[in-house]
């Protein structure tokens, strides 16, 4: 005896047969027709979510799958058997947003825009298994707007933002329709709002008081002139100052070393 035990050959063969049967194939079958195991690393995706992560898969002519995962109890490594084909992986948070006719995200007119973290990946599955890391991308710009007056008065204004992007389809493409959201200031006169990704300069901001419009700004034009990139993979946040005393709009980003300032008629 050398102190080491060996595994009987019949047990090894039985174990292999069990593994192949779980994959829906036998050893003698052509492996290209067998399902593959897709292993998704969700650890980073969870960090961008509030409470839940929506996961959706589509591939081939008839394979669809969806699951909603709790970020606190869901698996960091998600495993699923899928056909060997090109697979589209859609991941999104929050999952509770109403879907449009193509799946994806639809922002309801008159409601506040939540943080929009999602991504669509396409992978080609050919082997026994495939590892893929799911990374959500930031598809909203958080605007922090401060109104400055000469005498530091906090005006009783509200702001409305009108966008002609109202969501995203399941491939990440923009969908179009009028989307308006109204924002009230906090106790210090600061306005904070999320703006969905844009593809032109049509974003408009209206200043209202007691439901009457005081002023309208072509905000998209000012943001574009500042050099902001709406096509970035992850959108940056912006700070905008509207100075009533100097009649200027100043646009700043935490990523910029210089600010953009433009004189406007207020």
C-alpha cells in the first residue's frame, strides 16, 4: 500500500456520463448541437443597481430567457444552459421601469428620470462554456443646477426639462417621443435632475413660477457648445449655474479643468 487510494474506473465513467447527460448530450453525439454553459459575472453589475438587476437573453430563432435578481441575495456568478449560437445579453437596473414595445426602457411623460444603468452585449457561443462579465453603463447625465442672484435670493421657481428621447430599446438604441419632467429646488435653491442620453441639441429647460413660464432655454445648445459628449460610453455629470446678475450660464464638469461660460438674455 502506498497510502493513496485510487478512484475505480467504473465510477469515473459514470461521473462523465452524468455530466454529459446534464448538458443534454451523450459522448457519441456531435458536440456542436449540445447546449453550452454561459457563466455570467454579475459582481460589478450589482454595484450599479439600487435593489434589483434585470437579466434577459435572446439567441437563435426561439431561445429567450429573463430573470430578476436581488442584488443582496442573487448569485455573483450566474450559470445557465444556452444553445451554441450568437446570444444577446441585456442587463438593466432598475427593472421596474415600464417597457416599450421592443422591450428596453420607456420613460413616462411627467415622471422623474431615475438613474439609467444598462447595457446590451452580443456574444458568440461555440464551446462547452463561455465566461462573460456583465458591465452596466451610465446612460444618464445628472444635472445639478444653481440659480444665482445678486442679492442671494432663492427664487420660487420650478424647472421643467423637455427631451425628445423617451427611452431605449433592448439593443440600447434611443427611442423617441416627448418626455417632460418637472423639478423643484431643495432648501438651498439647488435643482438636481437626471437627463437620459441625447443625440441632438433639442433639450429644452423652462423656468416656471406658479405654473407660468418665466423663461425658456435651449439648454441642449449650451451643453453642446461646452464640448459635452453625449456619445460617451458612460455619461459624465454636469453642474450648471444660471447667474441672473451677470446674465450668464456656466457649464462645469468634474472631468474638466476649465469651465464653459456663455452670456444669455435672462
